[in-house]
C-alpha cells in the first residue's frame, strides 16, 4: 500500500513539473513524450484526481488546463474501451447517447467548415466568407451542448467531490465560444487578412475536435462510473429546458423497472390490515411509519426497493422513482461491492445485521441494516434504519416529568 501511495505522490509531483514546463514554453512534443513515459497505463480518472489535488493546493485552473491537450493526445492511443452490456452511449435517449449523437453531428459540421475553408483559401470572396459565417452560426448551437454539460453534468460531479475536470473543461468550453464569435466577426468584417482568418478557423476546428475526444474518453466514462440511474433520469428530464445541439434525442429513455404491484391475496378488508397482534387501517399504518423517529427503507429478497418512510426530516433523500429499482442501481458503482457483500451475508445467514455511523455536518448518523426473516428463518429482505443520534448521545442525568 505504501508503494502505491508513494507512486501516486511521485506522479503528482511530476504532473506539477510538466505543467510548469508548459507554462515556461517548453515544446508540446517534449512534454507529451515525458508524460507518455511516466503516465502510460495510468487511468484517466487517476490523472483527473491528481489534477484536482493540484488545484486544491492552490494551482490556478488555467495552469492545469495547459496539460489537458497533452494527456488527451496520449490517451488517443492508450485508453482501453470499456465494454458494457448496456453502455449508456448505445441506449437511445440516454443523456450520454444524446451527447455522443450531437458530437457526430458537430463532426459533420466541422467537415463542412473545412471544405469551405479550402474554397476560401483559393477564393477569398465576400460570398465565400459569408458561407463560412453561415456555418459558424450553425456551430454556435454547440453552446447548448456545453450548457447542458456545465449545468447538468458538472454539478453531479462536484457532488461526488470531482471538481478539477469540470473547472478545466468549462474553461476550454468558453475558449471555444469566444473563438466562434471571433471567427464570425472577422469574416463579416473581412478586409483581406486571409492567413489570420484561416489560422483562427483551424484553431477553432482543432479545439472543438479535441473537446469531443476529451468528453467521450475522459468525461463521460467518469460520469457513467459515478452517477446513479436516478441522477441520469433527472439530467434527462432537465435537458429539454436548455435544448439540444444540431440534433434531438432519438428516443425518450425509459429505464427498466421492476413492477412491484402484484395481485396477492392479503388479509385486507375494508381498508384494514390484520396482523398477528392486532389490526390497522392503511392510513394509520402509513402515518405510524412516517412518525417513527428514524427513517426506514425496505428492499425485498430480490434486492428490489419496495418501500421507504416519509418522515418530516429524512437524513438521506429518497424519491418515488427508486420504487421498483434494484438497490444496486441506487448506489454509485464504487460502493456497490459493499452492498453486495452485506446482502450476501444476510441471505446466507452469516449475519443478521450490520451497523455504520458517520458524521454529516451537525448530524451524527447511525445507519443500521437488518435481515428480515419469516418465522421459518427464510430471508424476506433487508430493512435499513437511519437515525440522527446526536441528541441521544448528548443526554445526561434523568428526566421523569413532563416539560411545562
């Protein structure tokens, strides 16, 4: 473990040195060669984490941004494609699928700009200049693509503590926006400075193409590994308000859900449920559960979320969208293995409960999981009980009388 830590510290030190070399004007190819030698085989995610650590230490985002093109160039030949049976980029209507489809449309538009640029090189007429202006007007639609990324994707990354990549990428997005505006202005006011305009157009095309690569090989794999299905649903629902770039979503994504509404014979008569020790109306039962001084969530024997209470002050937010979902899909991929291990122990009978406690701001949260079994000991599901125990820990002495 210490070797891994030391290697990480070494890589962060080298990363800082490379950024400063770029700042001091060292040739791109030299820095890229050194980067490839040291960071070959290192995941894009770790490099993003190292960049984030440098920003946390106080290095300006603009300096870290200098390295972005370097590792993007290296990853073009070294990032291994992650094969998933249900890769979001292949699911019609999924936000990632829409981003990828927009990128394909942007690439086609870049090809048109390249073609018109070649015509402009040979004939810099006002007519050809205006054709380029029209294409850059179309390219401005990219603002919607970047706005959805910045306002819907980045906030969730920041929620998970991933702050450096969004800051760096947002900075490049703004550079691209400025370049598009500059191109249009120069073409509309064309006065014979052909070489300068060609150079600006080429710079814009290259930056947009590089951003497409960074999104598809660094950003989106990171989001797919981090976000829950519910978070993607919210992103999809809020995307319409911002709008889409060049193409619309090809479908409305509807995630598969387990139907938990089954027609079963139960002892329910006139809205009452009969228990072994009494009976309650469904209204009474619902409100009793919501009045408990802790939150409860129940998943059945197939790991499907069946119920959660709705107390006045839930510690962890729940939405009705989780009902019918596999509990594994409600957790970030990085923690799913912990959930799986605990459920496996419950199902096998190895354990009957598991406890965790964490500090969250002013709260001291006690999280308990209980295997629910029938009278024969058969596993029925798992009950999660969450409570802020800070007030309990602070109790002292005795209280025997009612407060006035």
